C-alpha cells in the first residue's frame, strides 16, 4: 500500500536537473526520464546518475580536463 504521507508533487520545468543516487541502474534512469516526458510532454531536462559537483578551472586542469 502507498503511504500517502510520502507522496510529493513535482512540476518539472525546462532546464531542471534531476540527480539520481549513484547506484541507480541506467535502465531505471531511462524509465524515469520517459515518465517525466509523459507527465510534462516536451519538457527539456537532464537526468543524471551520481554526485553532481561544480568544478573551477584549476580543479578541471588537475583532473586532466583542459580547456581548448
């Protein structure tokens, strides 16, 4: 049975980023993305698996990512 106290409403908008836990199977992430498009046809959003971090240019250089 669904616990109604645990239900949350989300209204995805263009440009939204959805971060799923690192252990999420790619197939489940794909199903989630498809469900978003059923709920809000034409919405343009990004579904990612894992921890999202913003790096500055120095950190990217240390990781071997060089700006061209």
